[in-house]
C-alpha cells in the first residue's frame, strides 16, 4: 500500500501541469502546424531549405552567441565582487541590477531610445557640442547591448550565488601549496564554476535566441531573428506554412537547450564544500583593489540604470521644459485604430490580467515544483523538467495564433474571452514559477519530513504543516515573477487581446508608433509607470528571496 501510494503521488502532482501544457501549449501548436501544412504539404521543406531561412537561422544563432559572450564578460567581474567581498550598498546593488531582467522589451526599447536614440539625451548633448550624432537604433550593436542589459543579472545571481558558497579555504590551501593566481583560477576556480557558468550561458542563449521585442524595435527591418521572421510571415505575409516551420525549428532548438540546462542545474545542485556566504566574504582592502572594485560596480550600475533614468527624465520633459502634461493626458479616451479606451484603462486591464495569470501559474506550477523537489525525483525531472522550459523558447506570436485556431469550438471557444490573455501569460510565466519553487522544495531538510511522518502525519499534513511554511517565501518570489512577466508580455497579447481591453505594452507600442510629440510623451510616461511598478515587484522579490536557494 505504501509503495503504491508513493508511486501514485508524483502522478497526481504531474497530472494538472501536464494537462495544462497539453491543452494550452501542445494542442494550439499542433493545430497551427496542421492547418498550415494542410494548405501546402511541402511547406516545412520549402521553409527550411529556403536561402532566406538559412540566413535568418544563422543570424539568430550568431547574435545569441555574441550576446551571451558579452553578457558573461560584463557579468562575471560583478559576480566575483558580490560573491567574495563585503561593501556598503551591496544589497542595493543587487536589487537595482535585478530590475532590467523583468522589464518588458518595450520599456527597454523606449529607455534606450530616450538615451541613445536620434532624439535622445546623448545626441542632444552631441548636437549642443557641435559633434555629429550617434547612430544607435537600427544597428546590430543596439541588439547586443540591449541583450546584455537584460541578462547581466543572470550571471550576477546564478554564478555569484554559487560562487559565494564555495569554501574560500580551497583557494587558501592552493596558495599555501604554492599555486599562483593563474594556477588557482585554472585548477580550482574554473572546475568548480564550470557548471554554473555553463548553465547561465545556456539560459542567456535561450533568451537571446528567442528575443522578439528588442530585435523588432531596436534592430529594425534589416535584422530578422527567427522570432521576428515568424511575426513577419504571420502578420504581414500570412504565410502560415513558413511561420509554423520556423516555430517548430525554434521549439526543437529550445528543447535541446532546455535539456542541457536541466542537466547543468543538477550539477550545480550537487553537494560541494560549501559554506555560508557571509563566512566567505572579506572587506575590500588596498587602494588598487578598492579602485578596481569601484570601477566595476560603477560601470555595471551606470550601464543598468542610465537608460532607465533617461526614460524617466524624458517622460517629464516637453518643448518648454519640465512638465507633467504627458502623465495628465494618459486619462484621455482614444478611438484611433484598434486601440479603444485610455492609457489608464490599459493599466487597470494589465493589473487584472496579471493577478489572474499569477493565480493560474501558481496553481499549475506549484504541483510541478513539488514533484521536482521531492526526494528521488531525478527520473521525473529528466522526463518532464525540459517540457516546462519549452514556453520560454516558443514564439509568442505563434502561440497566440495557435490559441485563435485551436480554441475556437465549444466548450473551449475562448477567442473572444478575456481569459485567453491570463492563460497565455501564465504559460510564459510557468517556467519561472517552477524554477523559483523547485530549489526551495528540494532544500527542505529531509529529517523534518521524516520526523513528522514518525509522529503520524500523513503526506498532506506534512506538505501543509512542514513544507509549505518553509517555502512560503519562495512562493512569494514565484508570484512576484509571474505578476511582473504578465505585466510586460507583448507578443501573444498582440494577437489575442481585444481592442477594448488593451494592456500596458500594447498601449505603449501603439502610442510610440503614432506621430506627434504628445503620443510619444504618453508612451514614454506609460513606459515609466510600468518601469516603476516593475521596480516595486523586484524589491518584493529581493525581500522574499532565500539567498541560499537559487535557480535562475
């Protein structure tokens, strides 16, 4: 009886998450592929063998690889400082550098446009000095810099957290045995850090490989990644066979990378000579060390915050100087194009959708994380964990189109239902929820569970009275992640959202695309509001986050 119950519990935990993925992920994708290839049987072969497709795939992989390398180059010095030294403002530095990771792409694009665009602060200063303007947007450099801006915090967190827990006495012992700095790095640091650095690199590559908004807005029509090409083929050319073929190729690459990431994270989770981070920290001593540390911290901070500060400043600057007119105009009703209502109504819609998406993501992700965090869950992890990563690498545009095609018959005729938006957002947030909860559940001390069972507690009582209170903070982090991701989701929302229920990203995109200083100012003001809300969410994540338990 006990064995059958133990075998039944994982199956019950996985039933809900797998059903959710089957209904709202695999079914829509299979339907869009079936509809597409029904019209043209050789669509897959034609799409994958076309010269243009090869160029798109090569550019997508190339820019993702370059973005990953640059992100590691920028992030590793900061990760070392966070891991090994104690300095004033360390907690603030960690919190500020986490903000870009959860910012919507439209906010980032607007921020870099405000700082380095044709009418940005830098070019205004260059013009005042009589110097030629800087050409930033519509370049490959803009794409790479924006990707580094987004993903630096992954290196700071994933690598820095692991680095901070490695017993520094290993380096001291190597020094005592006569190893120099280079030898200590090659023989001690590099082998220990290989797994977390590789895991961070794979995760960054996935995010850059599937990047959409950054490439679409900052790159322009000259630069097309797979994701942008899917959007172009679907929206502009209505070539569903080509779009579906590219989407399937993208999913295949993401599945392979997801499996690699899962295996690397299992290596990161293996027991090593670890100590509490505080015991490994030391103060910055010596002028050279302090100057080098200050230079790294200042460079990372300026790089991460300058675009955001430029956006906020630009949102309150008009032709006559400082003004709040753009914020005051957000309440005005609009009936232009497909956008109905005011910008403030978009804020209300986004908050409601985010709350619903958070509830759905937690309801689906918590059982999956519980199954992954159980003792002896290695086999289920290998089987199901990569599946949970698939939504990260799937074209949001294709996913939204799949919803329209697949969910068009009773009892799931949801094409005109507002529920479709939080479902899509919850699907995108699901990997973040699982990654936030699973490590915390795996870190629960087994002796506590054994003691509760010895005292007669059943499995449900152990979960409710022992495990759930311990992982409550991690659940708060997961909820904050889901909420912020929902607020900024753009790709799928652009397909499934109704005209009378715009979200903040849709309102920003439409305002920035209209002519006139007022529309631009409103778009920047709305982007600033979204940035501030995101900052509040990140602050909550920092307060709730368990320092020794980290996945992303």
